[in-house]
């Protein structure tokens, strides 16, 4: 078993978006389905739609092509247009984890920069809560198909 300490259990990324803070936040949240890749889901059948409910306590889930819904997270902090914190209720085996105490968190901050651009700073933390799967989950979200490429997709959509 490989363990991950609290300090190691953080993945930080930054991306600059040529859009206002308000627009970037809105695209990230209300427009989540417009940029999130269909390949990134934990449902049993293909994903049709990706949704983040836009309020504290809101669900993060997908609707699958067969009409079923697949939860994957919860909105822990809703502070538009500056901050969003999501519970990442996904196991290292890519299934749903209903226990928030066993879920990592994604803290996304939207910071206004000169010239009307926005710096988006996601921090994925608390991988140690995943138990035996902590190291593999951290590696996965920090890999080429993880947060880096997802943020590029978000940026492309926000700048349209």
C-alpha cells in the first residue's frame, strides 16, 4: 500500500483565461457541460450531460445516455464569481464514494488580472481521504489526461 501525506496530497494548476472573472466562473459552472469531455465520467454507459448545480450543497453529476444519473460530487463552497469548492466523491477505482469524509476536494479560485483576464487556480487536495487509493488518484488527476488538459478545454470554451 502506498500512502500519501497531507502535504503530498495536493495538485495545483494555474491557467490564464482571456475573459472576465464573471464570465470564466459562469462557463466553469453553468456551462460545465459545454467543455467537460464526454470521456471523463464514472457512469456505466456513455455520458450525455455533465452538471454542477449552482448553489452550496448542489449535486455534481452526469446524465447518462440511458437516462440514469451518476453522482460524482457535491458543491461545498459557492462564492460566485471568485471561488468554488467541490467534493470529489470518486474512488480510485472510478466509482462513486457517498461518504464525504472519504472524498478529496477541488478548490477553484477565479482571480481578476490586469487587462480583463482571469487566473484560474484549482487545487485538488485531501487525497489521503481516499485511503489505499490515494496515490493512484493523485497520479491520475495530475497526469496528462487530468487537470492540465481539462483546464485547456475550459479555457478554449471560455474564450469563445
